[in-house]
């Protein structure tokens, strides 16, 4: 059996750490591509999986890594539209921390001409999650107003760019420091509020009036619920992607939900079906690739590490030092 | 100025009551039809408006009546597709308790050949509300499972029929008596639960397993929140049209909203824009009129009153004696 280099989890010291190892080289199924990985990107789920808190679903490789870029080396009998040597990137159910991976052909996206592998590896998770939230679930319309919480986060920075480039929206963000506010302004946010210093709902009402927001992307959860509902406009939508500040809302009223005809949605990307991811990937690729090619959309890269330095990279994420994606390369 | 017969609110005794009167005959604007009303139907909003609790929006006639059927007598310069003598029905912002009304041409629907005016007058409010909730907002898909609370109500009976005829759905209802359960079964409900005698969520889990419902149409509000969320399936949707049992949920958790990727929506029909109502009306007309024509969809009529007996009709609704629409005719 062919083998390949991978990073595996070493639990022997009691503190899980990544170490170099070998694993069987995957063989593409009928609908899969075999890819020589050139770069992969870190996700918070990697840290959780390393700590044993986020086991991969059954049937999925135990190797970490939810996205990658690389070069096609082969493919199954039912794959169409790809050739050996194509440069591509995409979402993985796992397996990115390796020399090779297989990817569902419907989840693979061809790279525009002059995009680097590091850039391509930084796109899939944050931009597909943001695209799903802003365009598919939030149904943001041309020139509407969107409030993006955690605007300097990975998904936040992607959501800002998509709202601006695809919908010419008025973009409002929250973030926890002046530095992070500046990042969101640099990407196109019209107004950024430091949530440590102001009540975003009060500030928004003062600046734009009551009920001024059409779509909200939220990762915070219960602490923002009342304020979110208060500033949503008629037919407003709030999309929950996480609940990092808590999940339980004391005294939730249905009155504004009915009166303002609101929509509240929760979503995640990882546990979606292959079919859903294929449709999402295709729609995203069609609507955005020309914008990546011309530089109007840009993945935000924090840092690039050689794969041997993976522990250093994980530590950077663990300590919340990154602004943008952390890339591993050189496998 | 031309006048016409109407029913107006007489407050003189201290207890508001309807009485015969005269009012100016309306003149159709460019996009409006002038209709000789043949039948109108009662809505709960009529009782509230009569009691002074639900004033019509500014610019809307003070005459009660949110729907009607009748015959075209004239139209404005921009109306296309209608002729004098056409039989039609549709939603009104008000003005149905009268000899004549004007209606936005986009809100008027031509009647199938052998439909009676009484039947046509009974369709608009309940069927458009149900169509909006089940098809547009609930996005019910072919063969999905829908739970319709208050299944024997006007909107409930319309929702059952639409879910069955348009989506071949598995239909579950709740109602407050055996008699009402029998009505929903007669219309096509696969299972009806008497909410006075069983916990619908427990019963559903026993019968169909956990997380078995794709779409819920709810009028009850907070008392059903936890049970609704509990039995919704992955990607489930709950549409709130009212909150007759209360609006405040003491502890609402976002965990199932995210984990099951749920959508929670509130909506009403009356305060929608003319443009929205035009689109909804057109889509409804296209998808359902052949089913009304062949009797597969049928408005549920409780009783027909001569317009002079309007107080008796109101009393019947006030006392919740009706199952189906109450019609006024003979204006």
C-alpha cells in the first residue's frame, strides 16, 4: 500500500501535540479527485479535534485539516471537468494535514490564474461560510444594510467583502479593539463599533434610526439577542453561526418576530450534505471567482508556517494572536 | 357624488354595532378595478376594528371587510387583463361590507367557471395566508412532514389542503376537540392530536420518532415553543402567524437552532406591501386555481348570512361557533 507524509496527533505525553507520521495514501472514489496538497489552513475545529473534543464523523479520515489547495494527480471514473495538473482548492471533511488528499469533485474549485496556493488555501472555510450566511441564508439584497458581528474574524472579514462586492450593501461591524475596527473599515465596513466601549444598538439607532438593519450575522448568541431583535428592520433576518457568548436567552418575546416579520436562522457548514456543499461551492465559484481574479475579493492571511512548525501555528491560534488565516505549507 | 349602500359602525348606544348606511361610491384609480360586490367574508379583524382596537391604516376606507367576490363594473386606465362583467375575488385593505369596492388589479383573481360567489368570497384571506405560510415562508417540499396547529381554524383548514394538494406532504394537526380533529382528518390530515388530551410532542415522537417535523405552522406562541423546537427535524422551519397563547418564552436556547439549523419566522399578511401581495396573489392563482376548479381545493364555509343579519354573523364568530368562513351576501 502506498503511504504518504501526514501530521498525526501524539497523545503520549498527556498533552496532545501534532507530529510527523505516515498514513495510507488515499485512492479517489468514482466522484473524487486525488490532490497533491500544496497548502492547508488552520481552523478552530482542528484544535478541538486535537484535544479530543470534536471527533470526525464516521467514515472520515482521522487526519486534521478542513481545507486545502493543491494540484490534481488523478481522479475517479465519474469525474468530469478536471485534468491532471489543474490547480484547485476546496473544503474537506478532514485530511488536509497531509501530502495528499481526495476531494469530492463537486467541492473542488479551480484557481484563477495568478492566485497563490497560500491564498487559495485560505478561502474555502471562511468564504463559503460567509457566502452561505450572507447570500443564501441572510438573502442580503442590493444596497441593504448588514450588521456583521466579530467583523475582524475570519468569517467576518469574508462577509464584509462579499456584502460589499456582491450586494453593494451598507456594512456595519462590531469588534473588540480599535485595531480590529480598522481592519473591518479597511475591507469596506461603513461603520465599526467597538463593543467594549459602546452599546451597538444605541449607537446604530443614533446614527441610522430605529429598525435600521436588514441582515445580521452573529457568532455571539444570547448577549446580543435583545439588541439584535431591537435594531432589525421590517422583514429583517438574523443568522446565527455560533454562540460564543452563551446560548440561553431569558425572556424571549415573539412580539417583534411577528410584528417585524423577522427570520431567525441557525446554521453550520461542516455537517451539511455533499449535495448541499456541491451546490454551494458551484454558486460561490460562479459568483466570486472573477472577483478573486481581479483582487476585489481577497483572503486575509495572517501568517504562513512550514508544516513542521504546526505546533507553533496552533499556539498562535490558541492564543488568539491571528488576524486572518494561518497557513501551513511545504508538506 | 354617487353613493352606495354600506354597513357602518354605530357607536351611539355605547356598544358598537353594525348598521346600514350610505357612503361615497369609490372611483377606481389607474391600477384599480371597480367591483359590484356579491359576497364578503368575516374576519376576526372586523370584530376588533368594530370594537375600535384595530384601526385601518391611514388612507384606507373606514368600511370593514378584508375580502370579497363580485363583478367588474369598470377599471382604471392602466388595468390590463380584465373586462366588464368578469367574476373575481380578492383581498381588500378594507371596504368589503359595501355595495361596491375598488381593488388593486394585482390583488384580484378571476373565478373558475362554476365557482359560486359565496365560495370565492371565502378563499382569499385564509388561503393566501396559508399559501404564504406553507409554501413561501415554510418552503414545504414534496413529501415533507408538516405540523399545523389549530388545524380546524380557517387558515389551518386551508394549510392542510395546500400541503396535501401542492406538496403531497405528511400532515399532522392539533385541535381542541374530537369534532375538530375529525374535520382536519376529513381534509387530509394523516394524524390529528387533541391538545387537551395529549402532549403533541410526546405523541409525535412515539409515532414518528424524534425530530420528525420539517415545517410547523403555529398560532399559539410561547406555550408550544419548547415542544415545537424539540420535534423539528434538521433544517426545520417554524412559521408564527399569531401568538394567541402568549408571546414570552421564559428560557429560549439557541443550541437546537444552531445544531438543527432551524429557521424561525414571524409573518402577517395584512401589512404587506401592494407589490408583495400582487406577487403572492399571482403565484397562488397560478398554482391553485385549477385545483379549485376541479374541487380538489375547497373553501370551508360555515354559514351564509344576508347582510342585514351582520350582527348575528358577528355574534357567531365572537362566540367561536363557526367552523369555516362566515359569508355575507345580498348587499
